[in-house]
C-alpha cells in the first residue's frame, strides 16, 4: 500500500524534521512511561527502545478511510493510536488519538 509507505516515512521524518515531532514523541514517551518493561524487552530487546525503534515497529490498524491511517504498538498493549491524515499523497496531520 503506497499510502502506508508515505505515512511510515512521515512518522520517521517527524523525529528529525520537527514537523509533527511533538505529537509522535508524546505517543512514544507516554508509552515508555506507562507500559511494563517486560513488553519492551520482548518486542524490542531492550527496556528502553529509541523513538526510531518504536516507530519502526508500529502496526497499521484496519481502517476503511484510505486517507486516515492509524498506527499503534504491537499486541494491543494500548488503546492509543498515532493517526496520520493524508490528502492525496500529502501528510496533513499526525496526532495521538484514543
């Protein structure tokens, strides 16, 4: 899926470019604080994964709207999503939703 690739690239770029960086880091930091260390160790091989490691492991949730892609952590560990909104192939927004 082309839009998924665009969305994943935007999430990675947000960590370095500053565009939507605060929203992506909010999602990651919240979960690093709230999720048990054993989860991180199992899925990432460390109890303190980097932001990029977390972004790389996000899973796409099923969604009928092709312009809204919802990503979350593996194994349903959270109710929170990182929502990437697209207009065509342009990223309009990245936000944390519940």
